[in-house]
C-alpha cells in the first residue's frame, strides 16, 4: 500500500520556477517531473506541499495520512527510482485538469524501457485530478497495477 501511495505522490510535486509562464500542459509536465524528483530524493515534505489540503483518494486517505505513509516508506527504502510516461493531460477548466500516467518504481536507475524489463519494478497506472490555486496541486487520485506492455 505504501508503494502505491508513493507512486501516487511521485506523479505530483512543487512546480519548477520559471521567469516565463508556460502553457498549462507544460506546467503540469513540470509538476510531474518535480514530483518524481521529490520522491527519488525521499522528500515527503516537498510531496506533501504538492497535495491540496482537501485531498481524499479512493482508499479514503487524506493529505496528512498520505504524508505519514510516505515518511514510513522512505524510512524503509533507501533507493527509489521512478520512470514515468504521461499518457494524457486534459484541461477541464483554467484551474482544473486530469492526468493519466504510468509510473514504474525500482531500487535501481530505470533509464529506458529495456532497463525496466530487466528489473523487478512495480508499474501502476494513475488517474490524477489536479487543481490550480497558486500552483497545481493534487486533489484526487485513482490507481491500479499495470504491466510493462502498458508503457510501450
């Protein structure tokens, strides 16, 4: 369960700062990249900052419970490497979006699909709902196990 929640948060983190505003889709891609970086750096606080205060997922976890599970997971796992592939970004309004993505997680670096095939990585498909206040924030998430074939 903690792995699933970690992957959930990995799909989300603080937006990278930029002098020039990008498109909403660019901002969301940066959000995902920042989430991956925070998860690989085992930064539960950075990940928590990316989650909306009203977050509630399909399992009933709120923002605080999710942060606690991440801290426990980071305590048990010293090496976390993620490989993500965004399937779709859909803008519902100026401040709302959905993101469908796949995330693979392993204890070793995952540089490409060939490397992933050799590892015992867990792969999940996420459907995220984001809301933009000052920055994009994770508001809700659903996830399910996936296979390497889903990434090809």
